[in-house]
């Protein structure tokens, strides 16, 4: 079943333009399907805020065949924002108080940009902990993406992330470690996932915390792990929500940082660009450097020459995982309407968590 555009969030129109079915509230009410209410704590910086909305809402909508989903975006006021982003939040986002009052069935927490070497010193730290603690008592399942995963491993399990010598970014091959777990059963046993981070939590740290690692890469480390009660908290270090061009746009931002003298010239994301694309970008690097040396205007980044030729090798498997996550949330959320010993329900496992 589709997403329900219960607000005027512009992302709904963008997804509708892509061909995704988006119901208006009046149509949703007339349908004989149950609802799921999913929170989206969007902590991404202004430039990535709308894209992050689209990526997560797209996955939730495309992977869902069982319920009408109402998405409730909110953010943390302590995050620094510009005027445009603040206006967007004021018009289209809820407050954490709204979410607490009305309740959620599931919660997605995005990553965030960090500015300090210690997570506990970040301005979002205490408000984020408050959200996660509330969710642990009131939400069926919380899915943590990237930075949120590192934060929960830190404050709840005492496992601090390790800073990498170089940024880990690219598209990496992964394998399923527990093929029987309901969140990954019947998905591809080997598949790609994008990663993009300067820090990691190692598999040994997940296991020391008593968490169950489900998907791992030899190059990129743990992608997916879950809490000891099957899926109350879901941890992601990779980014199955990424668009095909997300890493290209990130590479472009890093090149702009180089132009501004903020960093050395960035390496290519691993296993992402073809040889022709890398040759084109090497030519651009030479032209850019020559322009900077002469004080000339910088050439235009050749994004349009590459965008249409990029391959997305991770979306389908990501969608399968998200479908299983939404399905389990739905099953547990509506379990009070199911009677054990009826309709084939296992009396020893009435929520179906082992199946």
C-alpha cells in the first residue's frame, strides 16, 4: 500500500512525479487497510535534507504492500540551520513533542554531519539520546542509519567508534551471515551496499555489545546488525537508501572543498565509477587545477556526462530488506488484533518473530 500525503511536504510531489502512488488523506480513509505511522528523525545538513526525505520515503513506500503509511518527519532544534531549512521545518515538520503525544509504530533516524572528534560533545547528542530512550520504550522498532548507529553503540553499549585513516566510501560487496533471520531471509545472499564515512564500529564491538550481525563486507565491515530481541533496534552502517548519483554528488562536494582549500583532492569512491568516468574526471582535475593556478573561472563539473550512465546495484536488495522490516513492524503493531491458536498462529510465537 502507498504512502499517505497527510501534509504538504514537497517530497510527496517529487515521489508522485517519479510514478510512485501517493494517496491523499481522503482517499486513504476510504481504503480498507490499516495504518502504520513511521517517524523520520532527519538530522542531515540543509543541503541534504530534502534528498534524505526522498530517499527514505521512497524505500518505505516502494517496499510496503501491507499498510497505508503516514510518515512524520521531525528534527532536533539544536542543529544549526539556515533560513530556508528553518522555513521548511516550520511548514512541514512536526516537533518531538508532537511525535511523543501522537505515538509512532516505527522510527527511522538518519545520519548527521559531525564537527567534533567526540560524539558526546556534539549539540545534537543529548536531544538524540532523549529520542532514542523514548523510542526504546514506545516504538516497535527503531532503525538507526550511520551516525545514529554509532551514537547508540556509544551511549547505550559503551562501544566507541574508531576514526579511519581515510574516508571509507564507495559501493562494496556484502554477504548475509545469518540467512535464517526474518529481516534478511530470502534476500540475495551477496549484494552491494554504498558506504560513506570517516568512522566505523567493528564487528567485534557489535558482538561485544551482544548485538547480532546479519550482513558484512570484507572491505567495508558491518552493514546490518540487530538488537538481541530480533529487531527492536536495527543498526545500519551502509546506505541502501542512496540514489545512483548520491556518491557522485558527494564527490563533487569534496572537489568544491578542494577548490576552497579545505582538503586535498579527493580519491574516487571505490567500485563506483567506470574507467571512462574516472578518465573524464581526471581530465577535469587537470583543467580545474590549471584554472586555479591561472586565477581563471573554474570549469563546470561534468556531472551531466556521468549521471545517466551510473548503475544502481543495491536498490532491489535494500527494498527487500525494508519490506521485511515494515512487515515485522506491522505484524507486531497489529498483533493485539490477532488471537493465538487461530489463523495458523504459533501459540509459542504469536508475533511470528521466529518465522
